[in-house]
């Protein structure tokens, strides 16, 4: 299958050029900046920040100072735009700091956007949904394929594809994932359902605090009620088969199901949502 053309090389050139220009600029150095002069960047991927975790970080900064500087760039009006380090910036304000150590980079808009997304994915403690949103913006804004995105952030192609599938979740399910009531494993299992069924099941999983394995069993029961009601060929899936499904899903970056009956006859089902995902699956099979 022919891959769609991307702008991966263009992004490499853009970032390489920005880094060279930045290195040649004498203002690209560590500075102490007034916290009120720093503005949140357009490409900051965080949807929310746990206030308790933020307070804990603020207490650490009070006691030990800020170990890792934030990264900013100069904008109009003597102010600075945040590229990486939103949690550190916000916690420093809570800690009562008037200035904050920052690396100032003089780079153009497009390079700043790409660098902000990449640095946040690589260095910040983002939740899976925030990572997925940041990666989707890299793909949409810079024309990258899943493989190019994986290379730019230091992840495997399968990991990127698995994260991007989270964007297909219903909005309510996304909220549960974003707030930590569901984790990545739960969300991947719930992708087998859609609409009201997915939302209702997500609430059950969160309320009962089901494990990922319990969630997978519940989802399969809801998605295939006719199999659950079939008294003629009751087949309990062996633990080895379940582990094999999970291993194949991780390797291919797609949901994999092994279906079989008492006679050992069955089929291997690999799900994909678009042609780019199918390309990735075929690359792993070849």
C-alpha cells in the first residue's frame, strides 16, 4: 500500500534551521524572568492540571527551588510565550516566586509550535489523552504520518497509533480518561463500543474500579451478546490466548481479537480506523 506523502523532512528542516538560528543568537541563554511576563502558548497540550499535584510541586519548589528551567520565546511587548514547562510555571506562581529560570529561544511561529508539541510530549507528564491531542496536532499541522510522528517524539509507531485511537472515544469517556478515572488500558478496551453503550460501560468501569482485564471481558460481553447467550458452544478463552491478544495488539498498534470454538476453529480479527493505521499494521506484518 502506498503511503500518503508527508512533510516530515520539512519539519526536520524547520526545526534544524530554528535551532541553528537560536544557537547563533546571544539571547538564547538561561535567564531569570518575571513570572507575570510569561504567557501560555497556543500549543500547550494540557487539558487540565491536578490541583493537588500542582500544590505538591509548589511545595517542592519552595523547599528546593526550580531545578529544571522552563522554555520560552520572546514575543511582542517585552513578554515571553511558554514553549515547555506549564506545570513548573504555574507551581512557581503558587509558591510565590516572582522570577523563574527560563531558557529563552528566539524562533519563528511555526518552529515554536512544533517544538512546543514535541518537547511537551517528550518531557512533560501528560496524560494519554493530552499526548494523543498533541500528536494529532503534529499530524494535522505539519502533515506527518504516524511513523514520522513516532520518530519526532521518540516513540514506536504502534504506541503513536494506540494513543491516536483514543481520540475516537466518546466525549464523556474522554473526560473520565482525562480526570484519571480510567486509564489507557480501560480506554483501549472501550473503543470496541460506541455511543451510549460505550458511555454507560465507561461509567460502570469507573464506578466499580474494574481492572483492565475485567473491562475487556465486560466489553466483549456487551459487544457480542449473541455469543454470551449461545449455550451450544460455550468457550472460555484461555489465559494464554488473552495474553496473545494483548501482545499482538501492542505489536500491531491495533485491537486484535482471537475468536474460536470448542473444535479449535476460529479467526483472527484485526481492527483499524483508517488507511494510515492499516499501513502501519501491514508494515509490522511484512
